[in-house]
């Protein structure tokens, strides 16, 4: 009996202990397992995009392609320092010529909408074009020369009663409605206006090509600028800045105008500056708008106190000279801004050659030398490199070739996209180093991202480190390649 009783007592004791353990377990907090640690070799990820001169990569995305680590190696270093800052950035883009507007407007509606969204929407929806240059009247890449006050030969219109923007409305090339559509996509885009010629009745040769502006028409021509800015504003289009003349030492285009430095200085200080001020117009005046080989031209204007007070800065192209002259002008006039407003790619150029030269000079070169923007010439052409005037450029290749509604993206598209997609207006250039065949420029964006553009000009791959805050991200850059790195 005692044995049976002990067995019975042991059974119920085990049942009790099992139930107590189960209850105690249900009352304990549930602690999830710790997540696995990331690999020890990985730190901050770096996204990057590549375009190669052989077309094998075109703004090719590599998300989290490399990482900052503490690893050591003997590769060359590219140092990025966000505590050393330079100029603010206004934007990147193209000249939207009358011919470009005409081609885009002739696309079917859905193709046109898709293209405009791609160009002007910020990343990741588009490439974030943020700056446009437009011609005041026709450029040589319009289908015919015109101004906004063309009248019968031998007559004058000093009161500008015949002034009209109609050539840029829907009945003309459609520039105005196209700009309104662009502004609906990117309301903050900056627009710079540049004339190729004043009305011919203001010129000493009465022709669209060449000639000079008669001094007796300085005041009238200044009011012409005022009318243009005011009437564009009525259309909902703000002209952020103007240059008094595109390429004033090149009278060979159709249209064009010869304007010496003394003439531009006197025009600004006696007429254009006072007229804009009197009208309460905040549009900025930017001088020169021509090549880097004649820095004496803008220096002459900026050295004149009466002209300088009306001038925001100077604009450059690079068909002659060296991009470093921008830094020389900055050193002399640090309170005046610098801009890079035009560089063309030609029909006889090569993709790899143009990619390397333009990234090195237009993007990296101009920005390392204090430019606030970088613009390519021009946005679009047809397969025959038109439209253009008789006497206009016959070899200028746009960022886009538009054939009906079919779009081909050319080298200028990628040159600008490597900057515009990742560097929004308001970004600030920061310090970065060059090394050997590697040229660089770096930025800090308004949201704190670091952006580094690197060009490898060499014919072979180059291994290097991006060094930031004491850590290294190791990259192997293919030959003849541009990369944009973001972290």
C-alpha cells in the first residue's frame, strides 16, 4: 500500500510542477532574438552612377555599390571635405532654343509629356534640369531670324508700339507655352535670357547679321529689355537674369551683333541698369557671355564703378581660352558671381571624346573655378541638325535628337544628367582633391548628402579610395568613364 501511495503522490507532484512552470513561462516577457550584425567590413553605403565612353554604361545605377570602411590599402586617395565650402549652385541645364521648342512642340502629346517629365522632374522621376537659357528673339538655332519689334525697312518704332512676343507664342515656335509647361513641372527653374540681335532698325548696318547698336538707341533698347521681362512675367515666366548680348565679339552668326567692352559698359551704366532699376525689375544683369580668352572684357566693365553697381557677374563659354580664368576673375571681384552658359557638341565629335572633355571642363572645370551653373548648347535638334537660320550653326548637336516623336539621347544629355540629377539648386561646392588621371568636384546638398563627380580620363581602369571623415570607399573606375557618387 505504501508503495502505491508514494507512486500516486509522486505523479501529482510532477503534474503540479509542470503546471507551475507553464504558468511562470507565460508571465515572463517575450525577448526577440537579436538581429544579426552587419558584416564587419561594411559601413556607410555609397550609391553611384556610371557613363562610359564606349556606351556600355549610360547613367548606369549601382545602388549601395561600395561602402566606407576602415580597411587600408595602397590605392590613390580622393579626399572629400564637407567643412570647406565654396560657391552655391544655381543649377544645370541647356539652352532651350526656338528650334528646340519647335521640335518638342511637334511631338505627339503623350511623348512630349513623358520627355518633359524626364527632363525636368527631380530624381528619381527625372534628371532634374534646373536651369535654362533662352534667346531674346531668335538665335541662330531658330528656323528664321526675328526680334520682338520687326518693322518695315526705313522706319522706326522708338515707342515700341509694335513690340510683341507673338513669335514665341503658339502661332510661332511655341516657346512661351512650352516654358509654362516646364514651370508646372519645376516651378523653381531659373531662366536666363540672351539676345543674338536687337531689332535691325537699331543697328548701324540694318541687318540681322553683325553691325553695332547705335548709341542713340541705347535707351530704346533698354526699354525693349524691360518690355520683354515684364510681358514674360505676365505669361507667368520669370526671367531670372539677362546678358546684354550673346557672344558680343562674334558678329558672324545670323543673327548676331558686335558689341565692344566699352560699348557694353556704357550701355549698362547709362541705359540698361537705370531702366531696370526705374521699372523695379530685379532681373540680374550678367556681362560678357563669351569665351575664356578675353577676360579683359568683363574686367573693363567691372572696373567701372558706375557700371559695376548694376552687374551681378560674368558669363563664359569655352571655345577659346582656359577655364581657370574664372578663378582669376573671382579673385579680383569676389563679390561678383560667375556663370558657364554655353558649350556645344558637334556632329563630327565622338561620344567618348566629348564626354571626357565636357565633364573635365564644363562640369568639373567651371564649377571648381567658381561658376554657379553649367549649361550645354543646346537642348534638341532634328536628324539633320536643324532647325537653324541661313547662316546659323549647321553642325550643332543637341542633347536630344528628335525625329517626329522619337527621341535619341546624345552625349550632352549624359554630361548634364551626371550633375543635374544629383545636385539640386542650393547645393554648395565642397573641397575635393584630384589625382593623376582622376578629376573631381564635390558638393553638399541642402538635405546633407555628399555628391562627388569623378572622371577617369585614362585608357585603363584606376583603383582609388574616396576618403571622407577618415574612412575609405574603394572604387575601381573603368577607362574613359564618369561617375557620380552619393552618400
